[in-house]
């Protein structure tokens, strides 16, 4: 089994103590996000877990636990989102210099192949126009050369909850977002520019759940939970069956997510997993690091 920790929240940033307690206990309990009465017990014993895939914007709170995780025989790799978007878009994400240092430190510890840089989502606005996005990507690629071998990009998906958040920021802060007006030509142009930069810094570039085929721009469709990557870096085989529970366009193989929605408090305006910031803060306040659930049931 592949454990996803987690698409639904940032476990390394906010819940690493809980995660390690569940590792020590050998299991956790996960509620179906669409039916809270449906609970699944997930076996986290080393013999049952092939690989853990961490997703984070800030791995620093997790770093002190990795030696124990290694000692218990777990395999893992990280998806590390680093976009350097302005605070108006990512209000509670740590400063860029701290995250660059954390990325390099983690890469030095576990190896560059286990560090997937996520430059996503790309979001067009007054404060993140096209050229600024390209310039930011170039700066980050220069910093991360040698610390990663792959970057994943995507353009923001305008779910209803995301649209509401963007409209709120537009009204309250006077920032205009342009993603509803972007064209295929613009997306292809930006993808080609990012691909050229990535390749110049010896970084493979793939897309995440993009309906648009960007192959001609130099960006292949990618798998974030990737059986081929797992085979290459860990020398084990896992199922290549597509995860049918993920959104259209996602090519990831099957995994078990152990997170919970509306529990991440980074406050990113584009986030589909924690669209209600007040609810996320309330949920996080009810967290018990010793409990089997990430969030204690009401």
C-alpha cells in the first residue's frame, strides 16, 4: 500500500507528531470525507506500507522525525510546494529563504530524487503576472539545481470554492485575478518558457492533472504518485493501476490518503482542500496528537 500524507492537508507542517504517533501505534483511522460515519482503519505497519508520499509547503517540523522513520524501515519521498507567491495569495506560508534552506537540507539528507519540487498552482493576477511567474520560476530553479530532479507544474483549477475565495480577495484587497481569461496560447507559451528553464538546470518537468496536452511545449503529463519513480529510487514494484478516486486528468496510481480536508492553515487563496479558513482553524484546534483520527470526531 502507498500512503499519501496528504493531498487533503499539510501533515509535515502541522501534524508531524500525530503522524509519528500513528506510525508507532501501527494504524490510524480515516473518515470518508463525503460520509463522516464511514471510518476506515489503515494499517501503517512497515510490512503493509510500500512507500509514504509526503505533500507539504513546509517540511521543517517533520525533519526531526526522519531518522526514526528510517530506523523503522519506511520508504518515502516528498512533494514540496515552493511557488514564492506573494503573501496576499499564500498568507501563512513561511518566507522563501526559509523554505529554500529547508528544501536543500532535506535533499541533502534523503537525496535529490526523493525531492519533487511543485511549482503549482500557477495563478495569474495583478501581483503574479506572466513574466513575474517566469522570473520567479527561473530564480527558484537556479537555487534548487542539484537539490531536485523533477518539477511539477499546474495551472489553478477554478473550483466554486476557489472562485469564491478569489472574489473575496479581489473585493477586500483590490487584486484582480486573470485565470478565467487565460488562453490556450498563453498556457502553452508559459509552459514552454518554464520547460526551457527547467531543462537548463537539469530538472525534468511534468504537469499535474492538466487536461491540456503540453507535450509540444516540453511538459509531459506526469504522475505525482508514480509507480515508475518508486521502482527506480526504491527498487520495488507497486501497482500501476490508476487511482480512480482522483480528479479527471490525474494519472497517479492508487494510494490511501490519511489526511482530512479543512485542516491546513496556510490560508492559500487557491486551495480546494481548505477553502473555509475559519473552519480549518477550528478543526486544527480540535486536533489531538495522541488520537487515532487526525481530527477528533465531534
